[in-house]
C-alpha cells in the first residue's frame, strides 16, 4: 500500500494487485479510511483508453475490461478524486501494476 496524507485525511491506495480470485489482493480499490465519498476513480491502459470507472468506495477494479481479462505484468494509470471526512477534496494520479500469477 502507498500512504498519502491529503488535506488532513489519510488515503490509502495500492500500487499493485493480483486479480487471480485467490481472495488476496484481487481488486484495485481505495481504502476508505478517512474518505467520505469517492468522486471518481478512473483507470487507463497504456494508450490512454478508459478501462474502468467508479464512484463507489466499495467497488474495485478486477483487472478486466468489457468482461475480458487485461494483460498482466503491466502498469495502468489511475486518477482518483475523493472528499475526506474533513470536507476537503484531494485528487491523486499514479500507476498501479496488474500482476499475473
């Protein structure tokens, strides 16, 4: 996990996940500690195509797009905007590694 302190609240987001249905780290999602609301979470492939979007804190990306498993051992870009319990907003951009195993 990568920890960030955003505007007085702590937001946690992963830097890698392994969507192999073993029940361990199968989804890329924002931990809801300190987050009141997820405004958006977008995930893009290498070419900039949107492969996932959500506004639900309880939903994560499983590494698929249109029902097809995407390439593993690949980095995907994300953009996340949240509202913390303090009422302040924070936006994050980075990459997450989809690891095949």
